[in-house]
C-alpha cells in the first residue's frame, strides 16, 4: 500500500545512513537549532543537503529565534533568506514548528498550566507567614537503620536481578545505607527486570510534597536507569494513579547526591513511593529517603491561578494591603527564561505589610496554584489563558513574514498536565475537549494569518 498522506520524521543522527522510502509522500527530517549561534546556519544547510541526498523532501525546523513579538532584525531576515535559498536549490520544503510551549513560556513564565494546593498551613513569625507541614509526614526507617540482611524494616523489596544488602561500611548518615549490586550478566540479559524499593505512606490531600533520595554511584550504569514513582493508592479495588515519575541521572563520581521529585497529592490520602532500578550494572547505594510538605514552590501567578489567604475564622486577607505581593522568583528561570525545574529553594514565606490586619502569631490557610514539572523538565501551557494564544499568533505572523511556509508543524507533544487551573475548570470541559478546542484555535490562527 502506498502511504501518500503519511509523514516520516527522521532524527538527524541517522540521516547519513538512511534512504528515505519514496512511497512516503512527506519525507521530512526534524532539525532543532539555534540559528543565531555562530556556525549553526551552515550546519543546518549541510543537514539539508544530506536530507536531499537520501531522498528527503522537507525539514521540520524548530527555531526559537523565529518566535517573539518584535519585528525581525536585518540579521534574522538574512538568515531566513539563506535558508529559503538553500531549500529552493535542494527541492526541500521548510516546515516550521509553531504553537509550542517554549514560544510562550520564554516570554511569560506564568502562562504554564498549574495545579491547586488547598489550605496549606502558614504561621506568622516575625512578620513573615512561613509554611508549616500540616501534619508532618515521613517515611519509616528513612535511613535504613533498622532491619537485617536484605530486608530494611518498613520497606518492601523486589530484588529483580540485584543483590541487596544493608551496608554499614558506606553511608551518608547514621550507620547504614541500602546497597543495590548489579552484575554485568544481569544487565546484558536482554529482558527488562526491575529492582523495586517501596513504601506506603500517608499524605494530606491537595498539598505539595518533595521526595528526596540520596544516592551514591559506584560504577552504576547506565546512569539513567534509576527512577522514582509516586503512586496514589486509593484502595477499594481501584487502580493506583501515578502522581509523579522522575528519572534521575547518576553522576560519574562516587559522591553522595540528592535526587528530588515534587508532586501534588491531589485528593488522595495514601501513596506508594517506589524507587526503581533496572537492567543495570555496578553498585548504587540509597540513604536518607525523606518526604516533606513544601509551600509556594513553583508558584504560578495569573488570573486563572488565584492565591487566597484566610485565617481559621474565615477572614480573608488582601495582597498588597495585608501582605506583600507573593511570587516564586525562580519559576521558569532555572537555566534561562522558560526553563523549569521540579525543585529549587521555594520562597521563604509571605511577608506582612506594615499596616497588616493579620495578627502577629496568626495561623493562616493559604490556597494557591503551582506548576508541576513532569519527567525531567516538561511542562505545558494553559489551554484557556488568552495570553497563550496572543503569543502564538505573534509567532505565526513572524514565521510567515520570515519564511513564507506552505505548511506548519504544530508543536503539541507530551502534554501531561491539562485542565487543572481555575480558568480551565470554569469551562467544565474534559482534558480531551480542552485539547480539541486548543488544536482548533491554533489551526484557525494559522489559516487566518
């Protein structure tokens, strides 16, 4: 069967060794570049030439410098003209990506999708309302001090192909660590077999938690074959629901390092923390596994993510009148505008104004919205806020001015958080309906521009 309407996207690393099938109508190669960087334009044109040689007929170009609201500079116009000339010479089509999160979030970090925290406890101390875990939660035997042999008290172990032992020779704190030892034969066996270390723990609904696991790598490889799952355990025969999934890269040295995962407990009161390694070799040690409620981490501030502060009597306090404006200055700014990290030091609290009505020792309940960072840095934009679509429209207009493309590639991929903020909730649509409306709006903007 001839796939005349199909599209084939090929990674750059295989272009040189690949002949693209002529039966596929759209034989496109994906290129992600930063054209303003010296030498990158020439590299992209070289890749375009390789694409043409192996039978490709287009490139899907992701280029952040194409987005933005300002008029194109002379240098940007010159680069775009060179790209278009190369494409015409080689018989290639340039298909720019548009409507992706980076095009929005590098300009406004608060347009990210966010989840609610409800009634977190803040206690006023010396003019600052600081977050207090309510109640404090902890993992049993977090330092693996209790137990014998391969069985730390309070933990459930699925050894897989690992040799597991409580180790009193190498530890970060206390007297022991948990040692996971893997043989090369097990790693090369070809079948995925997991080693799990897990525990069930109580949590408070609609709170923000950080899981910290200290690890030491002694020739553990592959470095990315260690991860954490946080699963809700609703009981009553219902399936577990994933609240967090984080894959942690282990360093090449043997120093102890902190690995963190942040999650929202949603409506659940009980979770399972699962630490998992698979098909590895070498030794990985675990120690000091902690669970802590945090406040205001990755706090999102926009109209669709209101912040509310009240006391135990229900009195509501006003931002700017009773307390200073609240923000997480590191939201979306960890390594550049629009780059999000799951964990950094959260704001130190909510500062009261000089004329605040809040008593000096008040116990406050604070509700807010935070940005969940899923699977090593991935976030999503809100599918309701008008500012998202204003920035995408400007991007489409600018791309059209620079490249005059015949087609666009909508950069909607790995959308893992949808419909949680107040703006989305007010529409009373399912995540699928929100996505459908979003795609239609983007399509209409592309056609209109």
